[in-house]
C-alpha cells in the first residue's frame, strides 16, 4: 500500500477531500520525522512506537577492495509494532 492508497482509503471512508487528507497525512509524517530527528520517540497506543535506536561502532569489510572500514556509532529510526497489532496480523494471516 502506498501513501496515495492510504489517502484514497481515508478519503473514501471519511468523505473528506483527497487534498485535505493528503495534507493531513504528510503533516502527520512530518511530525513523526521531526520528533525522531530531535531524539524523541513517538508512541501510538494500539499501533506501535517510532523510536530512535543507537547502533554501536563496528568493523565492516569492503569485499571488492579487500579492505576493512570502521562504521562509527550512529542512530537510526525504527518502528516497533504494539502487541495487540502483532496479534491481529498473526491471526489474519494464519486464517487466510
């Protein structure tokens, strides 16, 4: 499902114009991005959490040049689904 599909689905279910729904969806995603960039996590009860994870420094290999490189410590965004959400997906997929 793409962002356009999500906008169409919300517009169809609510009767709100697609342009308004698109602006709302984009504002929602911008809010999440801004929070994560600032180091704050976002918790959506019943859906999941958008969190910032710390990755430790590690050594990697460039196979084509046969050299090692050091990847410094860094932070990445991550999504952790809520347990209720996970269980609903498991039940739906299992029954299909």
